[in-house]
C-alpha cells in the first residue's frame, strides 16, 4: 500500500510525499513494519528464510562447481548439521 499511496505512517511519523511509487514511504513500510522489528520472530529459525536449508546447501555446492568422484554423493547427518534432510521439506510435505 505504501508504494501505491506514496505515504506510510508509523506512530507519529509520516513518510513519503503522497505520490505513487515514493521510495521513502516504501522503504519506511519495510523497515518499520511490526514483523521486521519483532524480537520474538528473530528467535524463530524459519522466519525470514527465503529457501529451505537443503536448497541453500545445494546452491552453495553449485556455485562452487562441486564435482563428486562417486556416482552418488551422500551427505550424512544433515538433520544435525543443517536441520533438514532431503525429502523432508516441512512447508511441502506436512
């Protein structure tokens, strides 16, 4: 709404000039949002995560051009190291 309206009000301060696409209002809405500033949500390991832990691991391996010497690459104890194993995506297989 802040991007569309060009204005964002947080407590006693107002940001933006009221024109469509005002970036001051847009960024104020992002940074001053209740969820962005919540200490309780910071303790939740899944909050704000853009990708599942296993996907992050695979992305790092791809970016480093990982190449295995064996036909099957096994990652042991992933649940204890990154908190997730393959095929156990909580957001999909619940």
